[in-house]
C-alpha cells in the first residue's frame, strides 16, 4: 500500500497466494503505520479478495 501524499510504502504482505487474508494483513499494516490518520481512501482492484465479505467489513 502506498501513501499517495508522500509516496511512502505503508503496508505490504507476502504469501504464495493472493487471498483475502494477505490483503487484509497489508491493510492492517498500513493502519498501524499511520495511526494519526483519521480518514483514508483506499483504492483497490476488483478481484475476489477485495470483494470478499471480510474485506468489505474491515
């Protein structure tokens, strides 16, 4: 995940499968890296890992 304001990588996750858990770990890391941010816009692809119920609830 890239912070578009200052172009710093704030979240990432690696796994042999790109599944919803891997995506959520990257989002969680980005939230942890930017605790002062009260709002964010998250742009993602339209793959199944991004349209999963777990991702949508988070």
